[in-house]
C-alpha cells in the first residue's frame, strides 16, 4: 500500500464486492428466467388463440356452419334442456356460445400468430431441443447442397415454397398463414426463379402505389406535407 497508494481504493472495492456479492448460482438464475418467460409465452399464446376463436364465432360464415353442425349433433337441444336444475336464459346462451366455439376449434386449423399454442414452441423446450435442431439443420443443408447444387436435381414443391418464402423474407408462421390459393399462385408463376420473383415484386409495388394514390387518407397526408411540411423544432432566443 505504501508503494502504490493510488491502488488502495480499487483493492478496497474488489474486496468488498466479492465479500458482499450474492451467492447465487448463475445457472439457477438462467433456468428460472427461461421458465418464467416460457410460462408467460404459454398464457399469452392461449389468450391470442381464444381471441381468434371468439372473433371467428362472430363471423357469419363460420358461425352458421358451426350452428348447423351443433344442430345435427343435437348439442343445442341438450343445452336448452332444463331438467331438475332450471337454467336462466343467460346460462343457456353462454352454453350455446361455448358449444359453437368448441366446434370452431375442432373444425378450423388456425395458422400463424394466432394458432393453437404448442408446448414444443416454448422457449424452455426450444433451448433443450437446440442441439437436435442444429443437427437436423446441418443434415438438411448437406442434403440440399448434395441434391441441388452438386447433382442438379429439380426442386420439388416443398423446396420451391421454401425458396419463395426466403425471397419474401417471411417467417414460417407468416407463410403458413397465407391462403392455399396464394401459394398455388406463387407456384404457378414460378416465383422460386429470381427473375420471375423480381417481376412479381415490382407488380406488387406498383399495385400498392395505385392503392395509396386512391386512398383519401393518403391524399390528405400528401396535401398536408405539401402545404405544411414536416414539423420542425426551433429554438427562439429571447
């Protein structure tokens, strides 16, 4: 300390930072954090899924079909049966609504961000299965290079859709949420070929420009930008 008095406080700090540091295993903290995030994900996805089902129950197309199925199976009659315990009109209405929602759940496969939550999609299971996913991806990539880059095989439907999805920069869930007729159109126009995709992309951009040109809100915005211009911050000296 006499030779290096300037290092006194740094040694003092390091000593007490180690003495007073919480004795908690970092692995436990990481595990608890991952589990907490996974629980939040699970309930959040269930909430989104239930909201999607509630919305579909209000769409006439799906509600009429679900009601017809419920009538055929006699589920609505059972809900209206009073028996010994008399039910109020609100209870009967709620029970009928639940029957319709359950039928929609069983008949409709929702894809994308509102799909039914799967346990394997949670962060905890993704972390546990990361080595398996990595090995499967390496094996898939090696097969891709061998079959299409080395042997020059023709792309199948799955490979063509994969290339199209990558060109559109869409995630798997976003691409799965597209309608089947859209994917058929992609294949029909051979969008896995780069030149065809560039033409399609330009067409979509032109169509978007036309829609914006005819949109009254966009017209008002352009008029405001032309007359008023973007806002500016000014500093006035008193």
